[in-house]
C-alpha cells in the first residue's frame, strides 16, 4: 500500500461564498488537510473595499467583514487566510497603500468583465496599468492574482483551435504588465493553456501560477463527450497539448513557480434553464485528485523522488511565494479507494466533481 505524509497545505485559490454555506465549505477544506486559503472575493456584492467603513451603503463588501465572517464559520482554524481585493472601477492607489499599511490587504484579484461567475464588476487589466493601481501594488508588495482571459470576445475568438480567451490574454496583455511592473508579484490563476505556462516559465521568479485538479486530469473532450457539465468551469478545459504543458510544468523536479489553487467553486445548481454555472467543487478531495493527476502525468508516488515533486506543488511553492510558513502539522495520503459524497448545505446539495462524473470513489484517500 502506497502511503505518504505531507505538511498541511494552503489552497491558494478557493471559493467559500457567503452566509450559512460558509461553514460546510470551510469544513470541507479543513477535512482535506488544508491549513489556509486565498478566499476569492467574487461575493455578492463583491469584496472590493478593505475597510468596513468604506462599504458605501452596501455597494461593496469589505475584506474586514468577509474575513470576520469566514473566521466565525471555521476559518479561524486556518493558519493563513487571505481575501484578495476585487479590483473595480473604484479601486484607487490610495486604497492599496492604506490597505497594505493595515495588514488586511495582501493581494488583489483582477477579473475579466462578465468573463466568469461574479465578474460583473471586473475591469480590463489595462486600466490598472495606467491609473496607478499596479504601481501602488508593486511598491507595497501586494500580489496581483489574475483571471487571465480576454473579455467580450465573439464566439469564434472565444474558443477556436488556434486561440481562445486565455491565449489572447497572455499574448496581448501579460507580457506588457510583466515588463512595466517588474517587481509586482503576479499569480496567473488557474492556467489552462501551453501559452500561459510558457509565459510563466519565461517571466522570472516574481511570476507564478495556480493549477486546478480538473485541468491536470481532463481535457475539453471529457466535457464534450456526453456534455458532462460538472466539468464546466472557467477557464474551460483545453486540448491534450495544453494539459501536457501543465503536467510537464508541475512534474518538473525543479518546479518553483506552479502550485496548488483548486478553484473549488461550489454551486448548488449547476445546470440552469439556459446553460450552466461555471465551477467544479473539489472541497474535501483536492489532494486526492491532485495525486491522481500526478500519477496520470507519470509521477511514481510510491517513490521519494515522486513524493518530493508532489510536495513542492501542493505544499511548498505556494507557501514560499506568499511568504507562509511550511507547517509541522501533517496529513497522510494513501492509495486506497475513498467514497465521494454529496455535500449537504442549507442552500441545497453540492455535487463534488467526481460524483458529477459518476465516479463514486477516488483512487486516493486522506487521513488527518
Ligand atoms: O469556474 C469558475 N467558477 N471560474 C471562476 O472564475 C469563478 C468560479 C465561481 O466563482 O464559481
Ligand atoms: Zn476562482
């Protein structure tokens, strides 16, 4: 039986939502050995100011308020918790400087306008290159988390063989941001294409990327064959060549730039009357899925060599990029089937990704 122990890890991209569902979603993270998270700010309203006093009669939520709610719902057990500031038309350099000074602001999140769930308040990245916001972030050491997809494309440009929303974004904008703000720490969130991987690899140590379990395991064909909408997330799954680039990046023994960020995105209703909510729920099962993905990528997790590579991705690289401590607390992964269960919440059931694909067990189990 293959079994190995890892330090507790940080999920550097997760969605916990708001209200009564916070508790089960955070518990699912604690149950998978997670000791901290970046809790995404695409709440309703968006978490787009730092201080409660600036909420502007409910137009925005504050990091101060969201962190308090998260902690009250169980995130106080995390060793680290970051809520990135949602960058909007109202974000100013002054907010960045004051937020950074208070210690509440550690990262900002850039969303493509209307490009994904909760991205209605997103603003094109170019705006922040010119209005002093990226400059203030660079000076204050605030991390930029980017959802790297071009917005407002026509369908034939949105997803075509030679290009898609992500490749267009990485072709047109990221090299400019990187050159203009060389000391800005950037995380390219949930990268899905060879284009984005190549950008990160060539962009130096201030640039990193998160990768989700689903993008390591599946391709667009898995989603399309039978229209398995539980695999619908944004950015979309891509081609095998792209998946190969992701697998190569995370399994490189010298990988320092790629790390775990699940983008676990619970939806109590996935299929709607006109489409599908974007997001795969992987709370409770992400290390197991990542282990599955690494094995599919050819890593021998029974060897110390393979386990070291996996630990860099899951536990070490992200902690180091965000300046978190590596933890003494640990958890164990074991190559033994584990049942996947629906998560019941006050707003309805959430179906974890494998169950949505009619996989009732995972090949790996977890022990805290
Ligand atoms: O698939 C996604 N779901 N992508 C995102 O960017 C947002 C997320 C969500 O909040 O559901
Ligand atoms: Zn996300």
